[in-house]
C-alpha cells in the first residue's frame, strides 16, 4: 500500500464521514469513558501483517539514532534495535539490554550488567564492546547526537568484562538510568555505521525504507523478549495529513494511527471498530524564541509574548480539552517534581502591553515559523496567537513552512518557531536536554550559568526535599525568563482497529512509547 492508496477520501467524502458521524451523537463525556480502557487478558497470537499510518515522517529522515527528531524513525528504530533501559507504563525504569545496575557512593560511578544470550540479526553475540561503541555515538565533545548535552557529564565508559560496563561521571547524577532510557540510545554492533541498513537485536529486520513515504519490517525470529515480537510483517506508511490518516483507519486500510485530531475525536470514535488510546504526560507545544536574537534577547519582550498568549483558547479550540494549560516551563503536572506553587500565567493584555512598552521594542514586527510537521494544529495555534498578540499591539506574521524537511531546515534555525517536546522520563533529563547552556537541542538558545549549576546540584542531590526545591526553582526561572512560550500540555491520543491488541497507553510517547511494533498482536 503506497501513498496513493492511502489518499482514499476526497473533500466530499470527508464531509460525508463527518456529517454521518455527527448524527450518531457521541458526546465528549461518553468518548472519554471509552478512551484508554483496559484490554482483556487474552492469549497472545502470532503472525499477521500490521499496517500503521503515521504522522511524523519526512524525506530527510535517517535511521541513524543520533538524529531522531521524528516519530516515524523512532518507531522503526525501536522495532529493529533495543535500548539499554525501558521505562514502563508507570514511569519506572526496567531492564532491557542493561539487565541490572548499581550506583556507587557519591553518584559518579555506575556499574551496569549487560544481558547475556542476546544476538544481533547478523548472528554476532551482543557484548559490552557493542554497548561501549553505541554509547560513544552520544558522548564526548565531538558527538553530534541530539542528546549529547544530556550526557555531557559522562567522563568515561569502560568495559569491566564481556558483560559488564562502568560509567564514570564528571558530576554526580542519581537520574542517569532515566537518561539512558532515551530513545536515541539504541544498540548496534561495534563499529557499525551503515544506517541505511541498520542491524540490531530487536524483534524485526528492515526490508525496505523510503524516507517520508514507507517502511517495511519483517520478523527477525527468536526474539529474546517473551511475549513480544508477535506479528510477522509491519508496513508503515507516512500519512502526515490528519484527515487522510483518520479516514484510512476508518476504511480499514491501516490498523493503527498516531496523533488523532482531538477536535474530531467524538466523531471519530463513533466509527465502528475503532478504539482510542489516551495517555496524559509530558507532551507540550512550544513557540521557541531564540533568546540571543533580537528582539527575543530582551526579557521584557519575551514576557510580553507570554502574557499575550490565550492558553485556554488554544486548549479548547485546538485540543478539545485533552490536556491542560502550560506555564512556560516543561515539567508536567504528572511529574513528582512539578512546581505546584508556581502561579499560573494567565492571558493578560495589560501586562503584555506593559512589558512591551518596557522593552522599548513596541514597533518590532516578528515572524513565527509554523508547520503542522511539529504537530497537528501548529499553524492554527500560530494564527490564534497572532490574533491575541495583536490585541496587545504585538505585530506577528505567521510564516507557514512546508511539512517536509521542517525539522532539518526550519527547527533550530528560525528565531521564532513552533515546536513540541514529548517530555522526558525525569525532570532533570528534560531540563538538561532543552535548557542547559550548549545543549544540542536548546532550541531557545537560552543560557544561564546559575541554572546550569542548579541542574548539576539537582542531579547530585539525594535528599528529595532539597532536590525538589532545586527543580522547582529552575521551573520558576524558565517560566519568568526563558525563551519557551509553552501554551499547552496535551494528552497522547492514538487509535487502532479492534483486532489490534497490546496497544496500551504510555505517558512518555505515543504508540506505546515507540515500542508498538514489538508489543502488539493481531486477533484476526
């Protein structure tokens, strides 16, 4: 099934589908009771072809895990390769290729035991040497990995024996095991670099990959994880258009989709044989201001934009209430270190005008680069922000960027840009990934020496009360001074046809935290 097959409904059919669904009269309340319901305990079945229609693919995608910034390569990566540590549905780190671990006194030395009896698809037994090489792709001053900043404190990774490694840090980090669960850290054979044909220890092998279009995976056989790796073949088709994606699921052309349009969820759920999977978590939308580029290098100008954002309107109009308003810091309410006492910033035109005048930049005209490649509704959100900011006298032009190549050509380059983060397994990892000075994915270019010192202190602190205060202070600092305008935290919302089993909610990322391929089975 190619892209032409997936584009099955024109605008007339779309209107008919929406009109027919509306007549069924499903309410938001009744839809909510059906979303994320528990799956019955049933015997896992083997075989079949799983067809997935996905948002989050581009012609610039690669399968080199150091580059992942899109949902499609992430899903493919986890199908072919394994990580070191898996975060379960409750947010708890679980063993994967690291079978167990111990943290030494002071938090600067960690010893990890490498799982035995696991082989790569090429037959090579997986050992500590492969772990050392795979980690080296993300560490060191020359690493181009997206998470090099999060691992900048990794001083040395050494082999203790064939199935044991030690990681030595330049500064203590009691959350290192959370950082090592990052989806970029996937294990390949020592010295491997043929990313067009990745070799891993995962449940599937790559048959074909056409970036931004299609990927086919086949079962590698004898998967080392009991109960996983059940389907025989997986066909992933990139369907970035949300109407095409949802209609493809209704028509049965695909079995699973991600990123359901929350504005149409009531209508969509009314279609027979469709089940929704909802998970609240750390996903948040950002309008990223590069804080070293005028006029965003002015703290009052940044505050003017933050006060000029009507967050409640965005949550209601674009996310149908599936989430909560943001407060210009990236830690979600579900995180144990969420700052619950930080006053929520409201839409306040008087304060927006005050800070605009105080900045001395009232005549500035800014461009917001927006694309639905970031998330469905990013352009609409930008238009809503343009209107609310205009009421405060802030001149915003919305520049609609092409979907394809957005992450390579616009993100991290445009001075004011729509973006999103899926969140991270720990608060310190989230803060290090996006806000530490010099981090590869510091999209706001915000830098603060005092913030960096607090982050290091929080990573080292074993006293939970002291640690909590440090993380609370960092959230307050970002909310007041940072370059991230964060309007909304939104729930994950996937959907599948009823014969798909094992597709369960996960707060960290959609499609079962990117591990859908190995988890599901088909009752057909």
